[in-house]
């Protein structure tokens, strides 16, 4: 079952006397596993759309989020707990809005780690002020939750829905980020006191409950990695092991079933998972962390089984997860409705986090493929081109153009209006996007004792520490617009080490050349069965690897059991999923009645959408004449047999799914019916 961990204690040494287990400035830093992450500060994205998004994230999204936290009262919820607070209004917003403040703090911390001393002084001041405020309202025994402290709920009495531990988990993650980015323990001391409160109240199964919304598990493991306090790891393991054995009892106030809470089957006994999508993915992430830190192969194998099933049967082609808007749930195998599918942004972010953990634990490149699909499609679509609007849910099909989101309003969580709203009543997604983009560079490269591994093709400079010494590489590319990628060794030890590069799972073949600074050939590369390109040699500065990955357009189809998409095709180019949007079609074309000719040539055209330069793909198609159905939605089969239904030729223009809804309300569809005759 794995190596044992120390018994949970009820008191711990002062923070400055605890021994850190890991110290790199990365969101996740395991003590074991196949691969080691690099720090956020060790990745400099220098050009391309991801680098620009990181810059906009700091300059636009952070002040936007900060302003909405103030406007919504999320920060005032802390202020009103102070003596002489001067806040006239009662507590505002969702009962778990503390977590939004913590996630914005975490994103700011990773931004400070990313740019170092050049970080925005206004951002640093905001961070310092928030940390001071949070520390000032924490209760003497370590408890902190503005909803409970405002007298609107009682401590630990409704854990299946209160989100108390969930909020503390986000506090811990923000504190870990701030500590790793700055070296300051100002917020970490608040987080450890809150964690100690949890250990005192729940450790050693003093109480069997955990939080209805998983999150605390992975946070407690990361806090263990920072402090070396094994009681935090113990409690995370307890929460993982106990869930699935009727920990929760539904109440009239929250009458959800145990499937929703993943409390119906112990994780080790599962082959697949259901219920609330984000909770499920955070649950699996926490379980992966526990498995890695306790050397629990049984638990890790269970997570891998479930993760493989998610990617195979529950994930949309865009990387979306969650097919049911009702209770934001994962659906049955291949239950992938397009127009009614949910696809919460936080679910894909959770899936990226889970896949990253599994990549570090196993080294298997299929997890990097999952990350790539989520990044270039769902996550990229979640945010408007101006970085001030966000989708909470992400459909794959918009049957009709819905009204634009109000410029200054905020819809409920489940609404997906015609354009991206500026904020939400349940605002979990925008801060989640902010912290993910700030730390994105750390997901590109890893290291092990044998060398370094490149997983994502973000142009930039990356540094990693290996057994042989410090290695610095540059990545030069305009991927995914073009599939040519060059990896240049800039600094390295005088020793033999291996440079490994992922071959994307969608790529049928790649061309690789290993050359020196003068472009003279050095040696052949090896491509293993896992799709990894590897070269082991005594590298010299200036040596480089040229990779050419064909990114020609291709048609893909869904599983035959996915009846919602049977008879349709998807157009992809490299990692990018394309979609039809009504703005780009000939006048009068209704996307509900089009079909595409997959035998026709796909033509690439450079275009600009909302300031973003990209490639549009044009394909021959037809618009079906629906006049037979004027009187009824159903007609005899004989009426459409023989010569078939009349149709008119049209040119269908596809754009990257990520860019839809940036030009006003529209129709949109990812899956397009395939023409049966041409």
C-alpha cells in the first residue's frame, strides 16, 4: 500500500523551524515521480500568443479581476470582520467567494515569480495589502471563513455544501505560491495556522467528514511539500481514503446524491467517475499527490485508470468536460451533447492539472497531449481576445445567436450568453484562468537525472537543473501556425545528457534533424513507442534539434456510441480544433442546415479576428433546402429517397474554435454533418 507517514499531531513547531521538502517556484513540486518540474521563474515565454496572453494577464486581467472583487464585495467581506471596519453592507456574494480572492492572489504570486524584480509595483502593493487583511481577520485558533465569521453559518456543520475546506485549500495554494515566489511567509503563516486547525479538528479521524467540494486534499499535500509537516499529508490521505464510504448524508437543504459528491464508491475501487466534474478532477489530482508522496501504487493505478477513461469517453474534442448542465456533472460514456453540453472552464483547468501531475508521476506523453488539447481549444476559448470577458460554460454548438452579454453585468454560472461576460455571480472561472496563465511556462519543460524533456512548444527560454548540471534551452517556433520547431542548447554541462521532445499524438510522422551551430549534421534522433523524440549525446552550446511536424488540416470523427455527433466530422489543424461561425459564411446561410464535403480541398487563408492573426480554413459545402419540412418537423422517408433533398453549394469557412464569439453574437458549431453526396 506504500510507505507509511507519521502520525497526525495536534501541534507543530513554528513555521521557521519546519523543514521544507521542496523549494522550487512551481505550482506542483512532488518529492518523487518520473519527472521534475521547472519553476515558473525558469520559463521565459518570449513571443507568440501565449507570451502575449501572459503579458495581458498581468496588465489587463489582474486589474479587471481586482476591480470586480472590490465591486462584488468579496474583499469587503474580509474588511467587515475588522473592528471599526466602516463597511455598511452585509456580506456579499456566494458563500465561497473567499476562494476567488485567494485564486487572484495566487495568480499574482505566480506573475511575480514569472517576471521577478520587474513585477508591477501596484500588483505587489495589492498583494501585500490583501495578505495583511486576510491575516488580520483570522481567528485565534486558525479558523478563517468570512461567511461563517459573519454569522451566516456555523463552523463545520454543513461540510457537504459549505466549501469551508475548499476555501482554505485555495488559501493554502495562494500561500504556497506567494512563499515560493517571494520567500516571504506572511501568507504561509496564515495558511499553516488554518491547516493546523483542520488537523486538530479532523486529523486521526476525529471526524470522518471532509469537504463536499474537493480541493483541500491537493492543497494539504503541497503544504506538506513546503513545510515538511507530515500531518498535512496524513490528513490529505485520510480525506482521499474515506471518501466513497458514505461520508456525507444528504440534507433537505442540499439533497444531492452521493454520486454528485463522489461519495458512492471508494476511489481505489473505481474504473470511471461521475458526478460534479470539477470536484471529480480536483479529487483525482489530490489522490495523485497523495499516491506520489506515499509511494502508493494501488492508488496511482486507480487514478490512471479513471483518467484514461475520462480522456477516452468523457472528454469533448475541444478538451471540454462535463456534459450535463444540471449539477455541472460528467455524463455517461460518450454522452457528449454539443448544444446542451456544459464544458465548464474550471473542469478543463482541473483536467490540465490532473494530467500534469500524471505526466510528472509517470512520464507518459499521452498526458501532455491532453494538456495541449485543453490549452489550445477550451482554455483559449474561455477568454475574450481583449482578456476582459470569460465563458463559464463552453458549448460546442450554438444553434442561434443569443443576446450579447451585458457590458457591465454578470450572469449566473450556467448561462452561456452570446458573448463572454465580464464576471459571474459564481466567479470561480476567471480567477482560475488568471492563475493558470500566470504559471503556464512551468508546464513546458521537465527534467530528470538523464536530461530534460520538452512537452509544449511555447517559444521561449527554459532552465532546468539535472544531475549533470544546469541546462538552458531556447525554443524557436510559431507553432501551431507552423509545425517547425527548433530547440537550441544555450548552456549545458560538459557531460552526456538526453534531450527529449514530445511528438504530438495527432502527428502521424515528424522529421527530425540534429545539427551543430553551423547546421552540420550530428546524429540521428530516436523516436520511441510513446512518441518521444530523444537524443543522448555530449551537447555543446549552439547545438540544436530541428523538428518539422506536419500541421495540415485533417478530418476527425467521434466514437460511434457518441450519438450526439454521429454522422458529423470535425476539422482540426495541428492541436487546434476549428469551428464554423455564422460571421464568416455567405449571406443567408443557416449553420443548422449545412453539410461539408470532406473530399474537397481545404484552403488556408490568413485572417485577423479581434486583433488576433490566424488561419481560416475554407471547404466546399452545401446548404440543405428545408422546404419539405415547412408543414411538419417529420416527413416520410420516401420523400427524401431517390434524388435526395435539394441543396445549394456554398463555401464553408472555419476558424479556430478558440476565437468564436469575439465579433458579437453568432451561430457556431464544431461538429458538422458530412455530406452523403456531392
